[in-house]
């Protein structure tokens, strides 16, 4: 009888121990361990991060880091941290969290446009993927692939691209070169050849067109004006190139030129198309794909001049001869004077 009581007691103790163990295992593996009210949270794990770095990020999102660590050790995750952007959903248990941040690296849509130079681009890109700005401004990759300091911006076509967040600068640049080569299809190359321009020259002209107007409907018309001037060996007389040259001058640093004046037209720079014939040596901005195609598919007309139309903001008045252009220009100057825009 006595022995039977001992056996029963041991059995009860065993059941308590097993119950406690089962409860512990349940908490470690199956109980929800998230600590946020939103539907999900993103975790960004940088390359070369260790487990301490991960826990530092997770501590605000999980209830019990200790149970998470127990399972991470069991699943051999601590020594196999994967970099990237990962999602943790509300109500996930430790097992689900580890599985998600181990293998479900989600992508990001990297978007850039209107970058003025490689430094501007690096700042924009490094805010969206892991690639650091210092590596992006190193232009050795571009130069190795035939671009120069003046033309390297043409390798980057403004658009939205899908990347893994942990993409480094080298892989980013390789992808951009591949996109550039894909963009310049046989059809586009043939169109460039038809107007006697190289792809780089097309993009230089597109960068000017892009700065002249934001109205898509008139980009091909503006491109046609510049093609007419090039074909007739005229100076381009493009105001955006004058502004570009001026902004490189210390005198105009941190200023905004709203009105191109005679003093600006006298700036001695290869980018000043009021002084030097032909296209400038490089891009003055990052042209949109629409602007590039506007050059390749320029409107064939007889206009040689255009001026901003004060009666239709954002648009331009086009002219075939200097007399008509001077009339348009007087209207513009009168409107600028009325608004007090002197410089």
C-alpha cells in the first residue's frame, strides 16, 4: 500500500514536470510572441549583422526575447543570420518569426528621378537599399564600362526597380547597366542613327528637353526645335544649359536663377550653348524616359524658336522666324517684369 502511494506520488510529480515542460515548449515554439498592434512590422537586417544586432532590433517587437533565443539556438539560426528586409506579422510565434527572417527576404521598389548628379543619386538610392552612398559615388564601374564624368548619369534611367533591400552598390550598378543596355534596343539605336546621334548624345539632348518643359505633350515639339538647330549648324541657345553652367560658378552657388540674363549668357563654359555650338559635353540633368523617347521621336516641323507662354503657364509658344519669336519673347518679358522677376 505504501509503495503504491509512492508510485502515485511520483506519477503525479512526473505529470506536473511534463506539464510544465510542455507549457514551456508551447511558449517557446507556439505561443504568440509579438508585441505590436499593427498588422505587421518590417525588420531590416544589415549585411554582417550578428545575433546581438538582431535582438536589438527585435526587442521592441517581441514579448519575450529569451524564449526566442532558446528556439533560435535549437534551429541553428544564431550563427546563420541572413541579411535583408523581412516581415513579422502580428500574432506570430517564435518558430514562425525565425522561419520568416531566415528565408522570406522581401523586395523593395527603388524609385529615382530628377537626380542632378551622382551625389544626388547616391543620396536617393542609399535611403532605399543597403548600398551606401560612398560606394555609389565611386565611379570606377561606370568608367570601366565606357562612361565619363560628364556622361555617367546616362547609365541610370529614372524608373521604379525591384531590388532586395540588402543589395550592395556593385550589384545595384550592374543591374543599372543591364537596364541601360536593355533600354537601348535595336529600334531605339536605329532611331538614334537616323538623326545622326549616339545614345549618349540623345540623352544629353533629352536632358535639355527635360529641363525645358514638364508638359509631356510638347516635349517632342521642343526636341524638334533643337534638332532643326543642330541640322542647320545653329547654336542651340538653350537656357537650361546656361543655368547649368552658372550653377557651377561660385558666384551663383546656392542661388535660384528664374530669369536668364545677358550676364549669364556670357559665362565661358562648354555647357553654355549660347557660346559653343553643338551639344554640351554631358548631361545637365537626369532625363526621363519620356524625354529620351521625345528626342528619338521628335516632331518634324519648321519651328526654330520657342518661348514660355505667359498666357498658358507651363506651355510654350513656338515660332518659325525671328520676327515671330521676338513678339513672343516681348510678351514673356513683359509678364516677368509685371511679376517683379528680375533675376
